[in-house]
């Protein structure tokens, strides 16, 4: 069971609230990259990309490490789990309600049909 | 450049935290739509487990607001208010509304779409664009209260 402390969720959702940062995370799925490689698809300065990376690193969504002459950036997918669990709780919320909706609507429909055939 | 940025934002909204649920209902679309848009109907199904929908006010038109007041039955008696604004209203087909949940500074987007399928209606509900005023402003707070409140709300 992953500990989903509110502070972790705060920083994860904040990090995910930006489209560029989400795109960077997706680019890092399955492969490590240098900062230059990460910046390449975006029309922004290395400094701007570094700021985004800092937010992602603060949220523990990525980690940077030195390999020889390179500094590589790697995804830390486990950090996303608390956010997914939070979403799952909302999913349960809606599932219960949509079941109730179905029961309500189908009952009303049956009653209506019953009246018609009387 | 600006156009590029906009396009990227629009297509990638789908990648933000999001949940999607599909439900089959053995009734025509109009009846399902009625259950979402008529206050007395909504109050009947939206509250479960002994909770009471104290009130539901629905101004179903684009730009119109809605409010649900839910009294949590067990434990300390509390009222949870959910409010939002209808963004898209297509009768018997589509409802899209903003959702301000357990704390006022949380905003997200709910889309309910209805489709004819053999024997009834297929309802798809999507809940996405979770963000807090705090996270939009770049402050690291806001979710604490939301998570705590949602937990209470759901466990009641």
C-alpha cells in the first residue's frame, strides 16, 4: 500500500497541472534522456525546461543522475501511484452513483411500461 | 508559436489525471437525461447509504449554475455542498459541467454523454482537469483539505 500523504498529492498534482510537464513525463517513459534531448521538441530555452524539470524533481516524478559526462533524467513512475489512488477513490464515488442512477431510471421505465399495458 | 502552444494544450488535456466510466442503462436517453436534469429525480439517485440530498438546484442551460446540498447521515452531521456551472448542454445527449467538490478551491470538469445502443442507453462519464486554485497559482497547498474531505465524504 503506497502512502498517499496529502503533501505528496499536492506536489504531484501541481506538477501534472502543466501540459509541458505532462509531455516531458510522457517523453521519458521507457527511456532516460539528457536535458538537451528533453528540450528539443519544445520551443523554449534550456532555462525554461530546467524550471519544469525542477518542479518534476521536487515532486519526485523524475530523478537526475550523472553518467560519465552526461547528466541523465529518468522517470520515477511509482510517485504517480498516490495520484492514481486518489483518482480511484473518485471512481468509486461515481460508480456507486451511476449504479443508483441505473436502478432509478430502469425502475421508472418499468413502471411507465406497466402503466401503458394496463 | 502561440497557435502551436494552444494546440498542444488542447490535445494534452486528455493526458492529465482523468477517469472515465461507462454504464449501460435499459431505458431511452430522454429518461436518463431527465434523471440528471430534474432536481427531484437527481436527489433520488445521487444520495445513497442514508445520506440525504437536502437540496438540488439545477439551472440547466449553458452558463447556468447548479448546487447540491448533501447531508452526511452518519457520524457528526455535516453538509457537503457541490456546485458548478453547466458548460455544454445538448438535451438528451450531452451535459458538461464544472465541479467544485468538497472544498471550494477545487475545480474539475465532468462530462456526461448519452448514446443510443441496442436495448437502451450507454452513458459515459468523464471526470478530469483536476486542479486547485493553489496548484494553478503555483502554491503547494490545497489538496490536503480536499483529500481529507473526500475521504470523509466517501467513507460515510
